[in-house]
C-alpha cells in the first residue's frame, strides 16, 4: 500500500528515532522534498539546492538509483551506500504526493562496524580480514544496471533513466533522440552457427555501438538482439545520420567467430526525436519505425525523414 504524503509526515518524527536520516525525494529530478505543516495538513515543496545524491559527495545521480527503482515497481527496496568511512543501509518506500505523483521516502541508517553482512565487509583491502566495502558496494551497484553479456546498460536502467533524460531535455529546452536497432535474421545465426556464435555477434555489435556513440549518449541492451541508444541534445537528422553510420559500419564488417569463420550481418533501426514525437512516446515511436525497417526489407534506418521521402 502506498502511503499518502499527509499520513507520511506524521510518521517521520517516529522514524527518526530508528534511522539517522529520513527524507522524501522526487526520484525524477533527484530533489529533496521538505514537508511543511499548514494548519492540520502537510504541504510538500522541493528544495532547489538540495539534491538527493549530494549526501554521497558525488556530482551526478547514482546509476543504480534505488529511488527510481522503487518508483517504477511501487514497492520497497534496500541498498548499501558509503561516504567517507561510513556505510549506510537505505530503505526506500513509495509515497503518493497530494498531486498524485510518486515520491520516495528514504530511510538511511549508519551501519558502519555492524554485522550487516555476516562480517564479510570491512574497510580493509583484500588481504585483510574482510572484503573492501567500497569496491564491493561499487561492484554490486554497477552489476545492478549492467547487462551480463555485453556490459551495456540493461533494460532496468533504460526504464529508470529515460524519464530523467526526458525531464532534463524539457528543462534545458533541447531535443532528445532515440535509436532502436535490431540484428537482422539473428535466429539464423543461432540456428546455423550455435548460441556461442550468437553471443559473439551480440558482443561485437555492443562494442561497435559504444565506439560509434562515444560520449554523445548511452546504449542499453533492450533485450535479446535489440538495443536502444539515447542521444541527449541530438535532433532527428543528427540521430538518423549516426544510425546510418552504425548501419554501414556493421554491414561492411566481418565478425570472427569459432574455427576461423567470419560472419557478415546487418542491422535495422528506427529513430525518433522530441521534435516530432511526444516525449513520452519516444520509445514507442522508435520501436514502430524499427518494425517498419524490418518489414520493408531490413538493413535500413527508418525515421520521419525516410518515411516521407
């Protein structure tokens, strides 16, 4: 059950007896919410100079954002974080604001020195008594948002990060474009050459995407042989051009697989942009155009430009 903001405010003082910090955050823009009592009701307001990740002394939102995960799933999650020489145990609980949006109550407790994981963690190195907690926490948080085969971001990261990118695009009044792409006839690769060859092909395409995208955006493995590229600040023409560059690069490549064999593959892609699509529909539009590219013969990029030509 999602707690209402007015009921939540009444519980915060009690919770502070059990946790070192209790706060409410907006998971989309990462702002801390202050609850102010007016008469018998509590009103929430964002604190513009207080970002939820400032407590960890980092300059950007956590990639493994537990509050976004909580908001997406509408259930409680837990996480470990560290700052300086302290380890914090975090509990997140979804809360409904008076406007109907989902906020997150974060409960933070300092568990430094406590036996939270059976004594496995310590601030020593690997030769000491325990595992270096900094390295272990970073590893666990990284694993939560990465695809095991390719090392790209995973579907969960895409679902949680895209709303943030959309909000940032709106606030900055800049365009945002997406590319959805798929390896053509991938089932045939698995059927003829085996799944190990299929994994090699997926990994090769993932590496090529990272190399081509560079620092212009980020890439996620959407599922199977399908990938999503997020390009903040790119207009439709620029995103279409980049997708075409990737397509040509893949078409010309010879991918080495087992026993010295090489494969030629192609990809299909769909492109969407905030200039001609509702921001909330970006993913759906790009996916539809990817379907159009495959239906129209594969090995092509479909965007609004190519559809109208």
